[in-house]
C-alpha cells in the first residue's frame, strides 16, 4: 500500500484546535477527487491520512509529509512493493511528488533486495526527502567506482534501518548519503554486519542509535573519523555487552576532540544465570567525558519474566549494584540524568516495596558530586493505578533527600512509544 500522510503543524501552532487524524481505505477513483478537494482547505489537509491502492497523477503536485510504501509476505512473489515505488518515481514524468519522509517497509523474513536503479531513482527524483526509513530489505551491493562517485548526493538527513541486512551494500548506501546526520539501526540482532571493507565514504553523523549492536559494529562506527561530529549516542544492549564492546565504547568516549553531549545506555537482562553485575561497566569511566550534558541509563528487566521465582531474588540485587558501576562518581557537566527502571512481570507497588531495601547511598553520593546537576527523572513503564505511582514517588523522594537543589521528576511511558520517540527525536 501507498499511504500519503499529509503534513501536520508543529508545536508553534498551539493556537489551532487539536486535530484528530483519520484514515480511510478508499477506491482509486476517489483519490484524485479527495486530494483536490482538500487542496485549498489547509486545516483538513494537515489532519488527513489517505490510504490508497496506487498512486495518482494529481498527487504529484502536492506536498506530503510522509509516504509509506509497504507490502506483506503474500505480495513478495509479485514484487508488488517495488512496483508501487516505480509508480511514485516514474522517471519519465517531469513532475515528481514532494515527500519529506519516505517509509519503505517489507516483510523482514523475505529480505527483499532494493535494486540499485530503484534506490538511485529514489535519491534522484525524490529530492525533498529528508528522512528515509527502511524495514526488511537488502541494499544493492556497490559497483566499481561507487565509492568515489561525485554524482549528486541525496539530501537525506535521517536514515532508519530496521530488521534489514547490513552488509557492504548498506555501508555503500550510508557512505553515499553525504548529508546524513542521524542513523538509527534497530533490531539488528538477526543479522551479522560484515565489516570487511573500509573503502566507503565516512558519514559525519551527529546522532547515532545502535540497537543490539555487537562489538564489530561498534568498532566500525565508533572510530575517531566517524564520531568527530557526534553529539548524541544511544546504545541498546538486549544481551549483556562483552568487555570488548565496552572497551570500544570507552575508547570513543576518551577521544580528545569528542563533542558528545547526550548518552543513553539501555541494558537488557539477557540469559538467566548471568548477572549484569559481572559486566565490567567501570571500563567506561564516564567521568572523563567532560562534554556530557545529559545521561540516560535504562535497566530493562522486562525479559526476565521467563526466569523462575527463585532466580528473581538474584535479579533484584542487580538494581543497586549495577548503577554505581555505570555512573561517574563525579562530573562537572551533566545537567540532566534519567534513570529508566523497566519491570514488566510485576506491579509497580511490588517494585516499590523491594526498592525500599535498596542501598541508595552510592546513588546519592554519585549524584551529589555532579556539580551541574539540575534534574533527575525516574522513568517507569506505564502504570494505570494512581495509588501505586504516588507510593512510588513518595518512596523515591524520601530516599533522595540529600539532593535538595535537584528537581526530581517522574515519567511513565509505554515501551513502544518510548522507542518511537527515541528513534525520531
């Protein structure tokens, strides 16, 4: 399907009445009429979502904030996904649609290959695209001379890659996106990144998110020439990171010209019987990264539901043991600290009762030595019972009385929403 999603107002348009988006699956003969009807109605145009079965000629003259092209497993054999892309690109026409964000989504089990011609056409004819998101695809392998190509560079500033094969074709594509500033690689654990080449152009990224990246992936991206402009780094470890992985990260954090001011580390529980506390987190030595302004640490034990009740007692001890290892014992630049505590197999009330037995002193001691600290935010998964959140907040505030000048905040988010916000910023 092709889903043109029309532009929405930004936060500066707060004076306008909040709009409710609606989506309708409509026959092809009505698409042209609806788009033309909405063309002069800015308010309706900004809050509409059209789900249509193909592209139409009048749509080429309109601005769409998002266009989503996706196919399912049944459509794979016919190559329907790329037929839809060809309908949009249609290189024989003089007018091409103005699209800001293009989403290409295929079934990740099929690993559909984006042809070099089709990918090149996306860049050449959809010049207004600043965000490209792909899921379940393979990128075309580079041809001779691709690395040194001086052709027109795409203006894509944000690339989101999910459940896709990341090999030489992927690296070649990233190297060609010379305006690329933000790269998000999510759910990469299913695929092994082949890093046997360094001949591609290096991306000058300002923001990087690596979800479930292994040591070779970190080694490739966290080099001095690729991180010289990096300001925001988000790392999600769904399994416990190896010492080698932490060493790569530590080497990047200690670069003399680093500009990093936001660091987010999410740690998953991983396999039963291997405590997180065995990982040598002190290797990071975050205190030496003087440019940090915001630090976010999420300890995610939502995957621990499969362990036996006897083993959960061991999990409980990891909360107050891992934090002192990750957090710098002193810092002069960190202003904002967020601690995510994600337990899904139990209630917040049960967690509150157990955390009263925490040893809070190491956390208080570390935070009290952050001279610039202004806010501490505790993030928990969404809780529906107000009484539990009040008890939780009262307990936390009571434990952090040694931070009288710091604003203590609480945030309750849905896991899917939190991930989406992290990706798109």
